[in-house]
C-alpha cells in the first residue's frame, strides 16, 4: 500500500457516537489511511473526562474499537461487529492532548473471525493505550433492520474505498 495519506469518506447524517456527523455529543471522528493502517487524530476536551484531567476509559475504548472497525471496513469492504476486545492502558490519556489513534487488520484467515490491533499515541509518539480485538463479518442480507438508504450509503462507500 502507498505511504501517501488518503482521506477516507464516511456517511453523513448519522448518529453513531464515534463517527456520526449528526450526534451533538459524539466524537465525529475523521479517518485517513497511511500505509496499511487507518488513523484518526483527535484532541478530547473535559466533556469526555473520567478522573480529573484524564479521558474516561470508555471513551478511550470507543476510539480503539472505531478505528479498528474502519480499518477492517476499508480493507475488506464489509459490514462487521465487534466480538471481543482487550485493552492495555499503558499511560493516562490526558484531556487536551493531541492524540493519534491507529488501527490495522491483523488476520482474516479464519472467517468469519477477523482480528485487528489498535493503539493510541500522544503527540510525542508515546504509546498510551493498545488493543487487540476480534470482529465478525455480518452478511449484508442480515441488515434488514437498517434503513435502505444507510445500507446504500455504506455500499457506495465501499466502492469509493476500492478506488482509493
């Protein structure tokens, strides 16, 4: 894969806490590919705080889960869900610190299981948190509860992923 930064498009008008554009309290993560990984850069403010000055662990896990999901969606062009995830908090993730979250697909040799890895680093490149997770592909036909326009948007995105 190219070492050139490639912005990754995402659907508009949805309420996903992590990536949705219409969630007023959400993270509205933006993603890009660099090499074989997907990245998101973010600085979290106090509304995402747990302990004084420290980002809540649930928010941290959301960042990791989401970037791994997008790494798999971008690479494999599939719908998926998280099956399990382990997290190692190495250093505190401090409020107001510029963060780089990265995720990559590690193994897809045992369908429907897909393994991915993610990490969060601060602006000095120090490792703050790392995670390994297992995801499961969900066939498109199992998304009967999703609105048709959302499915169409995602399938359209998959086509754009193929072009980048």
